[in-house]
C-alpha cells in the first residue's frame, strides 16, 4: 500500500500530496521533498490519501533535520524581506525594511522596518500575507533597535553590546559623558545608531560616587605637606594634584587627603 501524505510548503499554501515511501511520518513532521526542480522543505498536515490520487506524486526524500529547517527559515526570511521591499516601493511607502524573522514554527513572519514618520502599512500587510502565504506582522523600530537587529562593530572594536548581551536599553544622557570628563563631540560619544553610546551608563554611578569625594578645582585644601590649591583630579587613579603654597606640585591619593583633613 502506497504511503501517500499531504504536505504544505507554506503555512497558508495549497495542499500537495506526496509519496512518503517507506519513511514513517506523523502530522506536523517536516520533510524534504523532491519537487522536480529542487529540494524543498514542507510540513506534513495529513496522512490521508486523496480519493483520486495524481499519477505523478512528488517524492519525500527524508525527514527534515535541524540544518534543513534552519536553511528553510533563512530562505523564507530572505524572500519575505525582498518581497516587502518590492511591495513597499510599489505602494510608495516611505519605509526601509531592515530584517525578517520567522517564529520557530515557521508560521508567523515579523518584518522590522525603520521610517522617519508613522507609516500606514495595512494594505502592505494584506498583500504580503497573500503573496507569502503566511501570517505577516510589520513592526517599526527605532535607531537602537535597528542596530541590534543588523549588528556591527562598535568604536571599541568589539561586536555591539546591544546585539551581544544587552536585553534592554538603559537611559543614557549627555550628563553621563560630562561626569566622565569626555569630550562632548557627537562623533566620539555616539554609536553607529547615531545615539549616545550605551556603555556611557555602565560606570556612571561609580563616576558619580568618586566625584562626590573629590575636592573642586581651585579649592584650597590641607595636605601632609601643608596647604595648597587643587589644579586637577584623576578619577581613575583617585588622586588629586595640588599646587602647594611653596609652588611645589604634588599628586596625592584621595584617601591620604581625606585622612589628612580628618587629622586636622
């Protein structure tokens, strides 16, 4: 007795019957099918043979493996992104599709896009769903999310933090750059997304804590070598450089300075 099964190459695609040969299959299994042109991945949706089977049936080559499913998903995502670009241009929508992601079942496609303003993409979603024969969702992303999706190399020479390990975006302000005595040059303190570097927030609290202990510039303080005036501070070394009354310049550890003031 022939082992005829029904499969779908797309979640909302038409039902196609194939010869499963001697392979034991269950509903919801994924199989690799010889379509006559190339090999394609399909999902088993029924084990019932049609009442009038076609004379020529596609052959199931094997049950799909993890590598087959990954390649299948990547190809669908490329197809979805390409189709979205094409249809958005046809509809005159001011948007830039950035990435496409299928869910683990391959039944729901999410396309992420960037745009300067809000975009009415309802017509695009309907057309894409019909063309791709699957459920499509469009999601607008901001600059940081776009960088996380596309990835890249940061100014530090390492992969972007947002793509590597960050699970959420912390609030970053220009005040953090000022607290760290950084040059307020947008080219130096901004990431490839055009927003302030996420890493400015990593040690911000430490900088604030150390600065609270530091004396102000030009402040007169007491030292083990007498009184002097602060001419610079080093947050990393936690030292204070002082111009003493005898015109001698000394670099003093912060804990020594505090100890000296306490003794006095």
